[in-house]
């Protein structure tokens, strides 16, 4: 967390795990999230100043040489503007061998790049709002497991890492199982898909899936419900015919 006008200093480490010296440059860039909702893609121009952090960061040193097995420490100074908007701000610090590589260093090594994502939250009134979209179960399944999927649409001023549980209730309203989904980061004004399955093989009748999503520092909760059938229809039909 940071206040508008505050200066923060942190550090990151870069290690040469190869067997030859490496001259490298460190740079700061803004990034966008790819269509999969999780892959950061560095950009050279400002996508929007609302989420930008790159212009606030100064690195020292920006250029260094590492011997095999050596680790360098890079100072990361973040100068938060007085008029910084509350909420999340994001950047990517990348490290790449420079064109003037030492003798013996291959061209392929120069093309390699590693990076660190930097998240900063500016204090102030922060909106936290997220929605469950496209909750999908198969309407009818003879045998499990029962697959399902949903999307989380994050309309917050900050990234969220929601915890999502799916309670399965039978036709009497009794909870028979809870499925917990893997946690994932979702950046502001982006969506991300979650998939899961109920591992029950046999069932009889209609079931109701009740989804509960908890997220944010304010303890926000979002609910969603979907109904489906799990029934071995072919076996039931065979039993009726044999009668």
C-alpha cells in the first residue's frame, strides 16, 4: 500500500544460472493481459494512465554484468504522484541480455528475457465489484463426473483473487458436497474463466449448484445458482421395461 506523494524503495534480485558472463539491461514497461485472462503482455506505450505504474518506477542500476552463478541486486524506487488515483497500478520489470554480449555468448541467449510483475495499491476510496457470468452445467447427465464452468468479471479498481465454492444440493435441499475451485488473480476490468467438476458418478434426480464467491478487502460476496439433472436414464428405462 502507498499514499499519493509517497516514495517507496524495494529491491529485486537477478541471478545468472548459466556458465558464461551475461551483460543485461533492466527495463520497466506497462502490460496488458492476454485473451486467456492470465498472460501479461508487455507494451511500450501507455494503455491507460488509470492502471499504469511504469512511469513511477526508477531502477538502479539499469545495466549490469553477471558472472556465472552471480546474483545482482537492483533497487526499485517507486515515486507515487500526488494526484495518483486510488486502486491498483501495475508494471513489468524485464531483464534481457544486451546486444553487446561478451565473447562466447550465443545469439539465442540475447533473445531470452525474464520478468517480474509489480503490483502497487494506492490508498483511498477503492471500488470492489465483481460478477459471476456464464455459469454453465450440462442440463442432463446420465453419469458423472459433472463438468461446469463460469467466468468472473472484475469491475473493481484493483485486481482480486476470489475464493469460489460450489455447493451441490439434492432435490430435498440437502447439501451433498462442496467443490472448491482454484484461486486465480483477475486484473481490473478483465474476465477470467474457471472450470471444475463434481466427481459424483451416480445420482438420482435434479440437483442445484449454489456458487459463493468471496473477494476483496471489504469482504464482498457474490452468489449464483444453476440447476441440472444427474440420472442414469437408460438404466431406469430398462428397469421399467423389465417390469
